[in-house]
């Protein structure tokens, strides 16, 4: 029983990070209808930048803040310099649905190559905000550390911030209008292109945060966040690509599910389990667990 509880706790911690990556992908999808497969590259580059800041300043708060800011700025630049011109050129043509996928996959490879060229391919350690030793309850040490608590608290804070922005602010209303009815939004005075760039910036910041939070337990390398991309995308599809709430729910469910698989079946089944979940959701419930009713309120 104790092993089961420990597994659930560990899965919730990992699930919160998957939720952040899912949020990043959902933000881009809702803004531009593009699945950003370069999100892992953006996150890993931001994490390397944060690592350099930590090497110079030895300040974790500054490291995290700079990584998030860099991720947001880089995300905005990806939209301004790459995605927006591409979508303008292809318009509604026959390759409109394929071109962004190809471009983001190419950008992922380019970023990983650049990171390898600058920092090398060896694994590097990344600092954690707090101790990674589990809390001691009586005579038992549970696999839930102060750093895991920090991850959960940070994820909750980010979720609440996005919920407020999308449901209570004028910017959130403009972003939802630009995503669902861009032509109507333009007639209402919304600068759709600018709003979409803001969505890319939010996604870049969320992805950078996810990378910085998971790297202390996995080490850092040019392709070290590829699995995070896979799990984040799976969580987004599981919860619903249209729903921020769905992405969070999907992330926690996937994290707990994968933790149970690792504990009782072995780590070799992790990737195949995520793949099976992804295929099953696409076949049985393509809109995700959060149905159409929640799309416009998420």
C-alpha cells in the first residue's frame, strides 16, 4: 500500500511538469492551429541559457526568471520571423496543414544542433530550487521532496495565472476571439497577429519553465527534453487540445499512469504506454477528456 501511495505522489509531481508542457502546446494550437513540435528545442535552449545564468550568478531565482523570459521572447520571435511569414505565404493552400509541422520539426533539429555546437553533447546537471531528498514521515522517507512541492506550487500558480488571463482579462478575451473567429475578431478591432504572437510568448515561457523544473532529475543535453515533448503532447491530446483545463487534467493523469507503469511493469514500458494512450484517445475520443462544452470556457 505504501508503494502505491508513493507512486501516486511521484506521478503527481511528474504530471504537473507534463501539464506545463501541455499548456505550452495548447496555447500555440489555440492561437494559430499549429502543433509546435519545436517546443522541446525551445525549452532546452532556454534551460541552457538559465544554466549559464546560474554559472555566472549562482542565483536560482534569477536563473529561473531569465530562462522563462528568454523562452517567452524566443517563442515570440519564432512566430514573428518564421510561423507568421510562413502562414502568410501558404494561406489556405493545399500544404497549409503540413507546412507548419515540417517547419517546427526542422526548427527542433536546428535548435538541438545549435545547442550541441555551443554547449556540446555531454550531459550536464541543473540546479534545483530546494532539496530533492524526500520528506521523512515517522521512520519512512517518502519520494516527495521540497523540490517536488515547489514544482506543484509553481504549476498551480501558473495554471491560476493563465485561468485569470483567459477568463477575466481583455487580453484573454482577445486571444480566444482570435483563435475561434479571427475574421470577426479583426472586425471588432482585435490585432489578431499580435495576439497570436503573445500566445507564442506565453507558450515559450511555460515550456521553458517545464524544462527548468524537470531537468534537475533528468540531466541536461541537446535532446534531453524530447520525451517531455512526447508526454506533453500526449497529455494535451488526452485532456483536449482546445482546453487549458484539459491539458492540466491530462498531464496529471498521464503522470500518475506512467508512474504506475514504471513501478509495476518497468521503465521499458513507459514510451509504449504513452503511445498507446495517444492512439486510443485519437480513436475513441479525439476531442479529449474535456469535451466540446468546455472548449470556450477553458
